[in-house]
């Protein structure tokens, strides 16, 4: 969906602050990260549904809060939607009733985190494009979760890599269904994205793009 979360390539926000050297500058951030992973291991939602839940945050609140506040909002929304907690329990910080959860054995945590969550699948059909094809991005503005950045919509780039088929996040976030779609890396000229003169001469931007996001060869 379009919203405050899609800030990539947007003007007016200044340069990216690269001064942060710690993963969790505040102790509570590490706690939110850990709780989010632990709850995710209950198997009640997938990664794309978690991202979609964060995107549902009020835009003003989103822009005025930090990264892990976004994570906390999304986690609370998912716990409520799956009836794993109540509003009263969240507000009070105490469970009103006993919940029958089946947590992952702590001895398996490192193994699970090290293997990650592979998304590659057997392709349902041949790839529609080839390396070195010049393609135009679609211009749709879906009301649901999508991994198509706003700043490349309607722009022309060149396919420089094909990564096989992977779980298509737009459908995965809505229904949980794992639908394979071909995934490409597309290279864009900075001048194509932001006009002339480019912000940085010779700038080229590479974006991983699913086939349904492509509008056809340019």
C-alpha cells in the first residue's frame, strides 16, 4: 500500500544518517526485537503479514516514531487480530487468562535463526523477461501490501539478474498463500528516477522487482 512507510527515494527528508553504530541504541529496542521474533515463531502469521501490519500505522505517528516503535505497533496489531491478547491485557501488561501457547524450544533458536526463511519456489511458468531487457515498471497504487517502491513506478530500467521464482509478497500478506513469481534485479539510471541533472553523476540504482510489477518491455 502507499503510505508513510514508503520513503525510499523521496525528496525532502535529507541524507540518511549513518552515524548509528549499535543495533539497539536503547535497551527496549532489543526487547521488542526479541518479543517479535518469539511471537513470530508461534506460526500465526508470516513475514509479509508482519510488514503489512506495520504499514497500517497512522502516518503521523509513523513519521514521528522510531523503527522499533513500528515493529511494536505491528506486533500488537497482529496479536489482537489473532485473538492472542486482549486490549485490556495490552493496556495492563498482565494476562487475564492462561494462554495455551507452544513456544519453540530455546535450544533450537540459534538453528532456526541461522537457517532463515527461504522464499525460493519452483516456478509455475517460464520467466517473461531476459537479462538485458529494458522494461518499464507498472504504475499501480495497490491498497494492500506491496514491495514495489513508489519512486520506481513508471520508470524504465534494465534487467541485470534473474533470481528464479520466489513467494510473491502481495498475495502472501493478504491470504498467506505462497504463489511463486519470478524475481529480477533491475538497474535504473539516477537521471531516470530523479531527472537531470542527477543528484550524483553516474548514479545507478539496483532494485529487486517481482515480475507482476513490470508493465512490459520498453
